[in-house]
C-alpha cells in the first residue's frame, strides 16, 4: 500500500474517525453501539488522549483517514496506569490491506516509551478476524463474559484478550 502515514490524530480528523466507527455498527461485530454516534458525543473521549501517554493514531492515505488506533486508560485507577486498552478500526474499503497489523505492531513497539506494561482488547466472541489479528501478535484470552451484549436480540460474548509487554 502506497502513501501511507501514521500520524497523531488531530481534532480535524475526528469526523473521519467517527465515520469509520459508525460504518462498523450495522455489522454487529465490532461495537456495542446500536446507532450512529455524533462527532460531538465523541469529543470528550477524543480529548482524553495525548501523544505522550495515551496516543490516538490515524492512518492516512492520500490525506484521507483510512484507519485508526486509540490507547485508553483501563479502569481509571492509579494502580492500573501501566495497563491500556487498545481499539483498532479500519475503513471497510481498506480491510485486508494490513493496516490493523501495521497499527498493532507500532502500538506494541511504543509501549515501553508510554510506560505501558499490559495491553488489553475487548472483542466480541464472534469477531473472529479481530481475535485472529490480536492472536497473531501474542494476545491471548484472559477472560470471557458470556452473553453480556444483546445485538438485535442475539446475546453475544465479550472476550478480554491481553498481552504483557
């Protein structure tokens, strides 16, 4: 894939970030949101990121956001400061191009500088592509929350995967 850049997300990218996120909702594979979210509703979440501690990266191709990764603090208590949850979203037009792997590799490499010792992912049990991607990078199942999500009347499991850095 040519002309790919991984950059720190800016507020100007938020509309594209939200569009990629919203595009995943109908699949019922990726997020527990059932309806599209607004850019404004994601502003506080976006502002909680910082390049030094909890980065938010976008992948741009030809100046268009085509994928993103965010680090989020886990559980909000000081004893968990060295643990972060990661989320990766790739525009449907770019599935299968290796962008998830590119972002995940960069995230793992950045952990020592970010003082992160543990990465977590929260993935629906039926989201086999995401579980396979995370497994490829050494994440393993650390927990299963059976039937905690109801998506169109179908109860779904939430799998917690983790990796020590």
